[in-house]
């Protein structure tokens, strides 16, 4: 078995790759490491999305925690960011989310949070993983009153989380017409509750999960239905969440998409005007559009750039004190409010920014010019995937291409983490030009390292 933990927990096809046996062992190993860290009986909060396999994995990981003397609070179906908030509210030692985010229903995942609402440190994940991969029996087969219990939460977890979300904004939504796409996922109850209680006129779509329709032609990865509905309803704004509701893609009143880059810009502009943008800085990944960078510069702010992945965005924000950061995919972190991406919270901040600007969403979105991007794959031997970094001919060619685009484009090369490929991304104003440039660079890479 290879490495268990990826960049976002343990994932796989449920009951095939991510089995109940593996979930049980993750519960055991996790409880063992936590009890060793805290020197006490750990309390673990567990939530899940709407996948049919969620019940099976929830019971399996709970059994592992209980067998090690840990206690479990089952919070039910809730977005991933709800756990990041509720672990602190309930004073739990850790949180577990059972979800595979935007992936199809047959997949599932197990993600851990620490007691402060952050994803587990790499060294703790490594220790849990080492116990499982080396088949170390940490179970002392305790009996009697040393076994763990399933605890009843004193208050309704969904209501607590909804109240927290409402506390992050002071904007009255009365008279605002919203369409929300819940992806038949974890936001299907709480999103509608929050927006209605703040006064909005809400039409909800894809909010009838059956265990198998999560993310199916809906949500942030498939917002086409939402775009049509916003136009048909003459709504002010559309909001699409992914399966575990840590991402948001918005739709303006004209039915056009507002991606993560545009939302970060719109919200950063609001924060700057409120003097709530430390260092006049935002955090984004290398995949953010050049137009986004130009827009941020236009409001006299700067971009701190990280590798692709929300954990890298968060690491950078914690180091620099940045208040907002995220990715094109709509995974946005508002560090003054929470420790992870939160689709509903992002929606509330976006609405606040639109209200304060006093213009239509399309007007704000159009302040970010979108430069065309072309992505081409270069087939390269696995052992050569990083050699291009120090290759004089490749470096010289990249400089030549950037000179051709004269400051109105950029070149980005990234090795694939799973395939014998290097991905060439070129961004610029002329689609025909950058397509040709990307194809030529990919061919050169294949010729030299394939």
C-alpha cells in the first residue's frame, strides 16, 4: 500500500480503496496519537456529506476511536468548514470530515482537523499513517469503563454553524433574489437556512440528495443549470457550492461565471476600503489568471503567490498575516473568520462587497480582465520530470516566449504528481499565438526529456 494521506486527507473509491477496515484503523491510530499528544481521553467530532458510503465510514471510524477509549460526537451532514468551527465550540480534540469534496459519489474521503480547526500537521498525519502501514497494533484491547462513548451534542450542530455564519456579516439581504445550487451535498439544508434567515428571497436547486447524486451535473464544477436559472428568475446573484461546501463559484445577474480569482479581487477591494486588508496583500496560487494580478495591482495591492493547493495558501497566510487568499476553483479563506475555505461564508462576504459597492455583480466582475490560458501536456519520463528546471535550453526558450509576449503573458510549467507528464500553461492576450507557443514548448520538453 502506498502513502495514505494526500494533500487533502485519505481518499478513494468507498468500500474498495477506502474500506471500513481502513476507516476503523484510521480511527484507532488517530485516537492513539491524539491521546498520546493530549494525555487524556480524546473527544472527536465527526461530520459527513450526503454520499451513500458516509454512514458506513462514519460507523467504522467511530468504532476505531471508541475502541481506543476516545469519545465521539456525531454531528451529521454538515459542510467541511462547519467542523473547523465546531471543534473549537465543542472543545473537541479533533474533527473528522467524511467527504470526497467535488468528486463523484462512489468516492469518499476522511480528513482530520486539530482542536484549533486547522488540518492536521504533516508529522501527525505521518505518525498515523506509519502505524497503519506498518500494521502496528496500538489497540490494548481495553474493556469496561475505559471504552469510549458516542456523546450527544448539547446543542444542534447545524444551528450553531448557521448562527456563526450569520455573525460574519452585518448586511440585510431583504429584497435580494438569490439562486443557490447545493450540489446535492453537505450544504443542502444549512445554506438555504442562512440566506433565508438573513432576509433573501431564495430559490434552491440540486438540494435533494439521494446518496448518489452529489456533484452530478451540478454544483461548483457544473454550474450550467444555475446560470440558466439565474437568468430565468431574473435573480441578483447565483451561488454554487461543491459537495462538501468549502468552495463557491458565483454567477452574476447576466448568467456569467464569477470564479475564485474574481471573488478574491471583489472582496479584497472591499476589505481595503474598510482598512481590513493587512499589508494591502492577498494570497493566490501560481494558477491565478494574469488579469487577476493586473486587477489587484490596479487597487494598489499585491499578490503573494504559492503552490497549487489550499494547504499552501493557508501556510502562506499564517506566515504573512494575510486576511484573504484562495484559488480559482473558489476555495477562499477569510482568515479573520475561519481556518479553511467556506463556500457559504465566501458567499456572504461577496454579497457584502456587492452591497457596499452599490453596483451590479457584473460590473465588479468585469474589473478583472481574463487572459486566455492554454494548457498542453508534454510526455516525459518520470525520472526526468524535474530536470527541465535546470536545463539551459528550456530556460532560454521560456525567456524568449515571455519577451515575445512583452509583459502581456506568462509561462508556467508544472510536473504532474500522478502521470509521466509536464504541464505547460501559457497565458496571454492572443489565443492563436499562445496556443502555438504552448505546443512548441511542449514538443521541445518531450524531445529533450521524453
